[in-house]
C-alpha cells in the first residue's frame, strides 16, 4: 500500500488543502474502487492513519482511501466561510481522479465517517446517490435539526458563533439538502438509485439515540439499512473495530 500526503489547491475553497491518500500497490487491472473516509469535529485528515490501522485493512481489500481535511465545517457550504460541502461532493473527487487511478464508476465509489463524518458520509450518498453506491456512519452525529434547535445550550461542542458561521445567525433548522431525514424522504420517493447504508454505534455512546432514530426513519420510508450496535463508547477502540466491519460490508465485488 502506498501512503501519500497529498497537498493541492482548491478553487472551491480558495485555499491550499491536504488529504491523506492510500493506494494499493502491485499489478493493477483497471482503476481502484475508492472510499472517501471522513473525520470528526475535533479531528483532521491525519486522524484515521494515526488512530487506526486503516492502511492495513484497506490493503487487504485492494481499495483506495481518500481522507480529506474539512476543519470544523460540519461538511457545509458555510454561511461565513469556505464551501466545504461543494468541495467534498464535487471538486475533491475530480481532483483525486486527476492525480490517482481511481474509478469513476458509481459502483466503485463509497463514503464513510465517524461522528460529524458519519453525517458527511450519509449526506454524500443521500444527496448524490448517482455518484455513491454505499455509505457508512460510525457513531454518527446525524440529527442536525436537533443541534440547530439547541444552539447555545450548555454542553454543546459547537458554540453559537461557530454555528452562525456555518448556517447563518438565527438559523434554527437545516435546509432540506442539509437534513438527512429530508434527504432520505426525497430519495425514497424518487426513481434515483438507492445507496446501501450502514449504521453503527456503541451502547455507551451518547449519540446512540441518533443512529437508532435514523434507522427507524429509514425503515418507515421503505429504505433498508444494515444496523449494528454493541459494547463501545465514542472512541477509537470502537471505530478501529468498526471500520473493519465497514470494509467487509462494502460491495467491492472482489
């Protein structure tokens, strides 16, 4: 497996960016299936390499992995800041495919992430189902509507000023294309292809109710999801184990 510390300029963001990229080595037949692996609120593009054995796990599956940095953006086109959602959805895959032998096929393109990144991964698949065949949320921070309703309350990891920078001052509800519940409803009633969905969370994780609620929502609108919960907290011991489960679950067609 080759590990690349990839630095490039983003026209969408108007700044220099970084991503960690893993590429299989050896004789290659065609272009590689690709997992866009997203970080959480307090992390950056280095965290998956630092805290898990993702390189070893990906090598066994012969899959490329792209791990971008999006700061504390919650994967949004920020009201007062860079357009991280447009960057992630459109520009990043195009840039990576320009430099690396990554498949452009929907069947070979996947997303996964932890916490804030779980939200980002599901948003990618539900908002762009023509581009992503599967997405996985590990301990996802999925209920954006609740977070916006509770802006400024004690214990929030994101302060009022930071939320305002993301969504605009006084915003109390996400737009339809930002809300996973609405995105899923829209997709379920459309003729668009439905991505495979994987949800998991630890029983000791405070975000567990969000994964349970989203699974119930998907079932209610006729969308299926693979769902797992078990011992574990909001920590890397759980995510290191679960990213292996995600890679086993992906429809890689090996």
